[in-house]
């Protein structure tokens, strides 16, 4: 797991908590902010997933080039 994936997962979790707390308190603004933060975290995690996959492809390509 890379740094961006971790940050995204943490942001997603924090947003989910904020959304639930806002809902429990009847605070629609906090609920919406939490939902937005959760979605932002999901996107950030997906970007990290893509970077991780690209790194794996690069590693495989490097190994293929080095083989005699």
C-alpha cells in the first residue's frame, strides 16, 4: 500500500464518521461535508491504486529488459 492509498483510506473513514455524526445531530451541513470528504478519500485511494499498478508494470518491464 502506498502513501496515497493510506491517506485516501484515512480521509474516507474520517468523512464517514463526520457524515454519521452530522446525521445523528441533525446537522445537514456536517453530514454533507462528511459525505464529500468520504468521496474525496475514495478518489484519492483509487489514484493511489493506479500509481501502485503502474509501479508494478514498470517493475515487470524493467525485469524483462534486464533478462539476457
